[in-house]
């Protein structure tokens, strides 16, 4: 049985009791004798630490960067209304507990007093960085000088940036550049406009559209826009060796006014003259293989921006090319990839570290905070937190998205230009010299036959030296066309898509089937003229299944007629068919 007794409370304990304990006791049915001035917990207010962020003087026209300083002004509020410096000092003097101010009772905690003193000492002013403001916008987390902030307001251009990151404000949709040849589709106009917004804001951006949605032309539209705006400093674009020439041809097709320089091959300029030549270009295209090798030379150029095509090539942050990419300096950085994450979320860190250094923390802290919780434990909160952190910097559209697919033509065609390897080039030259000799020795129909035979041999060399030589030699690393096919198929398989690969040569089809099967560790079907009808039907049925083999190699004659393969979302013509007539 209870006995009456008493105990004393400190000012701080009394404030906590009246604010939080009294409501619980009343809920349990206790009768309480309380001071007459006490009307209820709702009349006891608490201190709120708020902040106002503006740009530092003299920085209102330059692009943002994550490390850029911003002005931060503290506001100490009670009941939503700011306190005067005199009232703040009184709170500090009285200390933790209940404090009576003209506006009413305030419950001041120990941590409030500890936070208020340094705030007053600094004159209610401090500094934060753009990265801090952005993290608050995305995660609602901000700590200034070790003091947690409960609410933040933004003013000026930083307010616009934060509003767009929070998706409360739309970025401006721009008209297509006048010098761009062709017509961008609506989703491509939006992508190009987003790239302009991100680059002008000084933020790294990743365009991660599905293959075939036009990452190349959206990037070229960005470069054309900058050129027309009078921004004439060069942009460095790094890509796999197999697509170097493709970028040049696409630029010639869609942005013919832009000066483009290819920095690749054994005859590339490695002297100081390259720096001057590069400075006059809109676009300089180089390859990943040269990033580390030509690092000193490339760093001498004042780049407006650095673009990585097929950015999954730097997914391992410890490779020489990934390290070299992070050392390149420019006003902006872009990454183009259809697969920002191929195997695990750990790969995302390397791309984001290139785009916005330090945004996801150190590699070690990223592994502790995200990679291990997500990959090992399936932590949904960690996954959601990571998603919120990277979402503003990644634009991804998929062909399965109805808002995109309704916007697409019935068929998108891409010509992919591939470099010959040294072996292919040597064989090509040999056939040409032999052709010249034979043409001098022939005439009439025989001359035509010589030309057609030479064309066939040249096509075989372009496919693969092993097809031309018929020596059953290894395939890896000897054909620019095969290398590029594997790169594109890898991207397709990563997102769960399937593909058809056509060739006019039966022997090339056999080589492709074996090589692709060994490379990807998956079953690869091959349909050619020698396949019986029943087996052919079984192969088609197997491919059409949702979990069927993802790659189907077909000869043009056998696969070009009477075959319905609706599952495939990509079609490759490994070599082009031509009609001798």
C-alpha cells in the first residue's frame, strides 16, 4: 500500500514533469494538485532552432559547387516567433528548466543551453556549404557547427536549386538549339534541358536512359546549346575505343557546326601543340585506354566539362582509368550510361564520386552506411536514403515507361561505327592490294566477279580475322565490331532485355554463338538454314518465353522470313546484307 511522501525536483526536472509527465498521469486517472498558473502542457513552449540560408556576397552569378560557402543566419524561436537577442540571453542566464518570458513559459533543456551559447557568441551567424543545403533538402538533416537545425529557409538562387531538388519546382524546358540538325523528341528535349540546368548549376549529372533512347544526341544538343550561347571552351568526352569514331560521325550528322577533334590512335598529337588545338574545339573525343596514359597532357587543357560515355567503365574506383577520370577538372561533369548499377550498389559510388566528389562520403563510409546494409541485409531504410541522395543527379527513362514509349517512333535505328584492330587493318590492306592487281589483269564479267569476291572478303575481315582466315583461332580482342557488340549486349542483359543478332555468314553465326555463350555464361540460340523445322520451332518457342535464352543469333536467310520474335527489344545486324543486283 502506498504511503504519502515527497521529493524535490530541479527546475529542469520540473519543466520536464509539467510538459511531459503530467499528461500521462492524467491519462492514467491520477488527481493532481498543480500551481494555479499552470493551465496545461500546451502552454509550455519549447525552443526551436531555425536557420536562413543565402548566397555569400559576390557569388550570385557563378555556378554552384558542392564546396561553395553559403551564409547561414540563426533564428531562435518560441511558438513559431523569433526571440530577440535580449530574450535569448535571458534564456541562457536562467539556464535549463522553466523560464518565464513576456510571451509565456518556456521549457529549456540542457542541450538547448549548450547550443544557444555558441550561437550567441558567433552573433547568430555561421557558414554552411552547398552540399549541406542540398542534404537538408533531400534528407531533412542539417547540423551547423555541431548544432542540429530543426527548420531551414532558403533565399535567392539557392532557393531555386533546392526547390528543384525537392521536385517542387520544374527546370526550364528549352527550345531545341538552332544549329541542331534533326528534331529532338519531347522526352529528349526534356533530357537536354535537364542537362543544361545541371551543368549551369555546376552539379554533376548522370544521364542513364535505356540504350536507344538517344543519350548521344541529347549530349550533342547540350554542346550545341553552349556553343550558341557563346561558351566556346572545349569539352572532353571519354568513351570506349569502339565508339570513338561513332561520336565523330554523330556530331557531323547532328551538330555539323561544332569543331570536333579525335585524340586517339598512335598518330595522335602528344606535344604541347595539342593543348592549343584542343582549346579551339567544341568537343575532343578520347578513349578510356588513354585516360591514364595521356593524363598529364589532358590536364593541361582548360576544359569546360568532362563527359564519360559508357560510364560503367569506371565502376571499379581503384582502376587507373577511374582514378585518372576523377583527376580531370572542368566546370561540369557528365556520365552517360544505360546501367549505372550493373552488379551491386557499390558501383554507384565510383560514378557519383566522379560527378560530385564527396557527396556519398568516402568509399569506406559508403560501404558501411549503404553497401553492406543494402547488399548484405536488405536494409530498406538505407536503400531509400541512398535513393533520395542520388535521385536529383540521375535522369533515367526506360522504354517500358508509357510516357516514353508513347513518344517513340515504331523503330529506332542506330549506326554504330567500329574501329578496325591492327590485325584487321593489315588484312584489309592486303586484300585491297590483291584486288588492284587482279583488276589490272581482268575485264568484263570476270572483273565484276573479282570485285564482288573482294567485297565479301573485306566484309569477313571486318567481322573477324578468324572468319576470313578460317583457322579456328581465338576471337577475343581481335575485332572492333565484336568488342562493341559484347559491350552493347552486356548493357542489354544487365537490364533484363533480350536481343537478336543477325549475320549473313553461317560460319560467323557459329563463332558468335560459341563466343557469346562463353562470355556471358548463358545459353545462346543459333538459327540457320540447316536447322530442321521442328527444332527451329522449339528454338523460337524457347526464346519467346520470359525466362528463355536472352540472345538469339540468326542467319539473315533463315531468320529473315516466317519468324515472329516479339520478345526481343533489340536487333543487331552484325554485318550488312547487300544485293549484288
